[in-house]
C-alpha cells in the first residue's frame, strides 16, 4: 500500500525561510530518490487556498517515515507532516 505525506506549513513561518531552505530540501529528495527510497512524486499545491501545503507519494509507509525523519522542511521546523495510507487504484 502506498502512503501520502501531507505537509502543512507551520503557523507563523515566513515564506522567506521556506525559499531559503528549499535548496537543502531539493538536494535531500533528489538523493533519497536516487538511493531507491520509494519516492514516487512530490510537490506543492498550486491552489491559493492550499498555498501553505504540499504532498509526497511513497511506495510504503516506511519510506514515508524515513523521508520525513530527515527532510529539512521538517527538521528545521517549517512544516508539519501527516502520513496517510493510500489504497490507490493504478491504471495502465
């Protein structure tokens, strides 16, 4: 079963901190993916109402937990992650 990580930007976090942290976040997710970490997709929402959020899709809960344990957005206190198990239907 796949897992989805929903990120919510913490109340009061200045967007400039997010932009400052993004290069470390990007380097981390690229390395995680290259190491076969089970990352399927990730990214921020484009809807203005969801502007303070993003999500990632992982092949397992374990991969999702490993990812958020070291993600700079989490470790530097910018975002609160929530893991949801996802019973996805895939189409060829």
